[in-house]
C-alpha cells in the first residue's frame, strides 16, 4: 500500500472514531485514578483497542494496570504510549486523558493498514507516569524489546515539538523520634518535626550552591499528631532534578546529607525510600521529530516560535528515548494562563480545543508511523541493529 492511500485510510478511521475517542477522554477525566491504581482507566483504553482488532495482554510486566496491545505482524515495530494516571487532589491536571485517547486513535488508524505496510503496531498502556515510573519498569522487564521506535503526545498550553526534560529522583523521607508531653516533659521527647525542619533549612541554604538546572522540591505529608505531643513520626515527599542522570547522581547525595543533618541534630532516626527508578534526560530522535512536525502541520497543528523560557519537567518516556528512537511532542490546548498541574489546566483538558487535540494527535502519530514505514531510508535506519 502506498503511503498516500494508507494515510487517507488512517484519516478516515480517526474521523470515524473521533466521537468515541472524545468520549473516552472525558470518561477518563471524570474518573481520575492515581499511580498504579488506574484500574478503570487502563481497562477502558484496553477495551477500546481490543474492539478495534488489537490483541491485548493485560497486566503486562507484572503491573496490574499496564497492558500491551498488538496489531499487525510486519518486521518494523512502532510503539505508541498511552498514559492515564492522574494527580493527587487536582485530577487530570496534566491531561493524561488526552494522551490515552490519542494513543487509542493512532492505534485504531494503524491497525487496518499495518500488514500492508510491513508494520507491527504496539500500544503500550503505561501506568504511573506521575512519579511511579511505569515505563521504566516496563522497559526493564522487556516490554520494549524488539520495538524500533516509540512515540506519544502530551497536552500543554502551547504546541511544542519537544519538552526539555530533567532527570529526576522521587523519594519519601521518614523520621522516627519519641513522643512526650510537649509542656510537662519535653526533655523526654525526640522531635521528628524538628528533624525535618533542620533538613528543609539545610536544603534552602544548599540551593545557593547548586548548579544551573539542578532543582529540589518537596512537601511534608505528616508533621505530627497534636501540638501538645512531641512529634515522634514525620514524613515527606521530595524530588531532586538535574539536567542528566550523571548530574543527578552527583547532586542527590548532597540532598540526602541534608536529611541526615536533621537526624543528627535531633537524634531521630531517618529512612529514605525511593519511590521509582530515576527518570532520565530525554534524547528526542531528530528524524522522527521532523516527520512528526510535517504531519502535525498537515493535520492542522501550528507550532509557534520557541518560547524564551523552555517548558521543563520530567517524564519516564525519557528513559525509553535512551533505549530506542522516541519522540514526545506537546499538543497545545490553548489553556494559558493555566499551565500543567493547575486545576484550571484540568478543566482545559476537556474543552473543545482539547477534544480537537485528541483527533489531531492521533492523526499526526498515525501519519508519522506510515511515513516512516513507507520510506526506505527511515525504515532501514530503524531496522538497523542498535549499539
């Protein structure tokens, strides 16, 4: 099948499926589920793909809310990643409902032309992007073995070909001290809240000496039980970010020492619990990016000039990009002044503009895949053994 005919068939399928894709996006949005708890969302996405002819492996990689859906049997394997986890308290304020629906749309559009193009299409249901590292676990457990390239789209305030991604480490901090009456017998207590206060002051002072691009931020999740009881247990969630994994490995121990200072100063014991494998920097594939841009513009997307302040963040898709060619373009949903991780952005993720982004993102990914499969240069490059 020629690329032109395949792309027209894909367009027709995306347009046919568009109402169901928008309904899927809105349904996921209305039922936000947190990392590794996306039971309904993952099932809805998998069911939509199964209805479109995909063979679905649920509970992939020993992750109950992960799946791998496969259509076609050609030698070139392209992966499309779906995310569907929400944020605590503010729901789908990063628009993962749009990501999931667009991934389904791209998959459905490609299923009917895959064999004619010598393609295998895999749609990966990837849980826990917001801190759990679902894609990293799937990568480590072999889900991406034999995949020649991977892609996904992500909503943002404006259209971008690539988001600057920082490496990040997620961890929980727990201090254990000793209760005592805060007025009558304070000298008998070991104050775990003081420990976390000392750590936060130390981190604040350390920030002056961090290198550009290094970041550290966190929240206290438990600070004690009552004002008249010396806090015996406190806990917090912290992120450390850096431009690369190598830089992250250098800066994270300095942050840990700040928490150790809190324990040393107060006599409380300290436990630091990693919450996921570290996320890496992103290495976007330049050739795939160029093909995507051409197809996204043909689908009606408009890329403004690059912003003076690049949009930053972290994603476990970055780790995939270090293992195989990958892209992670951003779909503008005209949300400004609202930005990702704000309640207002969650509201923007089910507007008509966001619904249009579902359709356009699905079509741009499908067309990109078709062009890559039909072009001998792109195809040969992706099929060549990687170092």
